[in-house]
């Protein structure tokens, strides 16, 4: 898939990735994902045990 360059990597905009320090593709601040091929989603902080 096409993406945008980030140092040696290519970030996937459709996953919500952003380029961090021109060396890694990460989710924007406050967002998380379960794996590298998953979409970034707003992180829900749940510290309480269910």
C-alpha cells in the first residue's frame, strides 16, 4: 500500500499513523492500537479491573 515517507519507513495514513522524529510510524498522541497493522483509535484509559 502507498503511504507517506518517514525516514526509512512508510507510514499508512489510512491507519491514522503519523511520522515520529522522522524515524518511526506511530499513532497520534492519545491514540492506541492493538497491533502494527491495526487502525489508530483514541485510547480509553481503563485501570479498573473488570
